[in-house]
C-alpha cells in the first residue's frame, strides 16, 4: 500500500520521516468523482493500470489532473500509472521544470550557460552531486518523478526511460538542473482569456529548433529551441502581458509571426512535441523553450547525460509568481511592423509613448532601421542591377540590407518624370533609385521607408491620393512609388531627426532589447553611447549648413544663401525642433 504510514511506496521511493497525511488530502474537491476515485486508487493500489481504462475515462482523468495538487501528481507519476504523454495543463498555477542531469565536472559551465541564456534556461535550482530530492518540492525523487526521461551517451540519444533508478550509482556523481518551463504560465494565459490550443487538442506543445544561436559557454553551444502557441490576433498583447513578468517560465514571447524569420521551415513538422493546429485568425507566437538545454547536452557530447522527455516535466510545489508591473517602462506593447512577412515587435509603453510624442511633433509614422546602411552608389547597368545591388549574387534569399530609407529624394511621378515642388521636371538630375524600392517589394525581409514633406518624394506613393487632393500641383508632382512606411513631416529633415531619436529610444528599451536578441545572450544596452553619438544636435546641423553655404549651395525654395531650410530660418525654428526631439528621446 502506498499509504501515509508506509516506510516506502511500492514503486520503491523511500519515504523517511514522520507519517504524512493521505496524498490526496487538500486536493481540489471539485474533481469529478471518477477522477477522484482514480487518483486515490492509483496511490493506494499499485496494481491498477490506467491504460486499461476506457478512452472516455482516460480523457476525464487527464482533464481533471489540472486541479490535482503537485505532490499528488508526483506520486501518481512515480507509480508509472499515467498513460499520457505530456504534463501540459496539469497542476494549474504551479511551476513545472525542465530537467538536465550532467556529470559534476560539467556543472559549473552549464550553470554559466544558463545564466548567459536565461530566457530559454531560467535556473530554478542546481542540485548537489547525488541529491535526488529537490527543495522545490516535498517528498520528491528526481529519479522517478518525471513522466519520462531521455538518456544521451556521447551526444547520441539512446533511449527513453520511465525511471532512472537503475542508474543510481552513476547519479551519485551527477548534478541535476531544474529549469523553468512554459507550462507554468498556461493558467495565467488562460486567465487572460486566451485559449491553449494544444490543451484543447489534447496533445503536447509544438517545439522547434531555430537558427538563432545561443551565447556559448564551452563546451555548451547550440541554437535556441522555441515553443509555439497559436494566439488569436486580437489577444497578442494580452498574451505578452500575461507572460512578460513570469521570468522563471521564460517570460514574454521572443517572436510573433512568420516562422521563417526564426529559420523554422514547416510548422506542421515540429522537432519535438506534436503539431498544433492554428484556428482562423490565430498568429503563431513563440516562447524560448527549456528544451534548448537538451540541444546543449547533445552538442557537448558528454559520456552520459539525462534529460526529461520534452513535454514530460518535473512538477514543483512552487506557485507561479504574482507579478505587479510598477511603471510604464515595464509594461510591454505589441506592434505589427510588417505584413509580408508577418512580423510583430514588442516595446515598453514608455518607449512607445515617446515615439508617439515624436509623431505629434512632426506628424510621422516611423519606419525602423536595425543597423546603419553603408554609403553606396547605385547605377543602372542592366535589367537586374537593382537585384544585384540589394542581394548577394542576385539571390533574393540573401539580401544585403534589411531596410531602405529615402529622405527628401524626388520620386517618379505617374508620367515617368521627376518633379520638384514647383512642377519643374528634374529627371535629368535624378538617378533611378526608385528601382531599388520596387525591387525591395519582391525580396522577403527587406522593407522601405520614404520621408517627405511635399508629396513628390520617393515613397510618397503610399499617400498619393492625399497629395493630389491637398498639395499644390499634386496632380502632377505626386510620386507614384510606394514605400512600406511613409513619414510625412513639416520638413523632411525633421523626419530624419525623428528616426534617429526613435532608434535611440528603442535601443535603450529593455523590453525591446530582449525581444530583438530572442532572450539569449546579454543585454545590449551598453550600445546606448553609440546611439547617443548618432543623434542630431543643433551644433552638428549648424556646422553642416555653414559648410553648404561656403560651397554656394542655395535654398531649393528661395534660392538664397541663408541659414535656412525650406524657407524656414535655422535658428528658433529648426534648432528648436531638434531640441524638442532630443528632450523627448533622452528624458
């Protein structure tokens, strides 16, 4: 009998110390009677075999396990009586853990690897060599308390096990790492009104290897593994809010949208777990996954190592953290930044508000560069010159840039000519940069931004109807070429200033930084000084204008040699705008 006064459970787990209350004591009383009976019987009678139940009974049991307390579930699992393949949906509100067991000689390096990649590998506890009990849970034994284990020898997967007791001697010199698991946040996600599709579909979560490298700590190196959960498009921000504070369960998503941007080729073929069906309107959302640790074990080629089988977690007694967000700097917001390929980004509410203030100052809709674009000259030499310029070896799958931006660059009108604001055809002065923007529309991953103030500029085709309606000579001068993002400013220069300030804001936003690096490696906020030096300043712009005047460059609007831009004086107009933008970006 596996009862409270027995010295040992029939499955062999030692139970030293004072008598314990019945293991089902304190379990949720709302359990269906059939589940209540099965749980009690499984613990009392080792002879029961759940796989002999009817399918209906098994389904009832699986659903009811979400309300059973962790110590009850561990004892049921220890007796090897469950015929399910995943702990997803079980022990709602309690932390589950990925498990990696390594020889003690590798433990220090693996701990450093975890700290360097704490998105996929949030370390809950590191055991001492031979420590089978875990302080995260009472009455536990890591040799028996996972649904299933995997064994790896010299990096090769050599089989699955229900128990590690046969390896007790080897385990005396091995260290167990308990790592946070995304199953832990499922209750918080459901509480936010978001379905857990894999639980609905009664299968394991989908897990994929990505092309994103983790930060390496010799001998541990591997690419990030992610879980994918379909989330209705209208609930994306709710999913981010529900998980962002749960750092021990991987925290906020690291990607939303097109799987190809992570290097995932086919969602129907996960590397671990089961394929999960997306409903109409669902967006694939990806969280860092503790199975990254399994990949690290494989690549380190240790003579002997053990892990949990993906989806078969160790269930702890720890309740999920209750997180209180204290300031707008900690509140994440979701923004769609591209439809083809579909891509979202996350920034803090504070950063988003700063950018909205920039928009209010100059009326922009900012496009965003990821890195500086080198200064190159484009010339048309053949029909595929644009493709050659933008891609390596003309291959659209290998773009050299991820964003093109044009500021105050005249664009082609509907009649094939290029006009200035006064309706003068200046085609003979313009190189056909439009071809790059048109070619970019055919290259996945390359987006474009056009900045202008009169409607004749490259990229303004996106607002062509408004230009024709509201701008003098608009029916003739309106640019016909669209950009993905259009920035309309009182003066084009202001749009450029705003882009620089927006990039600075994003580069210093901790939430956005984590999302960009996919929760691996270390924060890149040290680059703040690099971005700071790239910001506009009154001094820099004053020096530039004076240089232009020395070379006889006249105003395009007034033809005068004055400290002005577009007929507006530099001092007390442009200089004040620069100061306002800088103040908003740096406060």
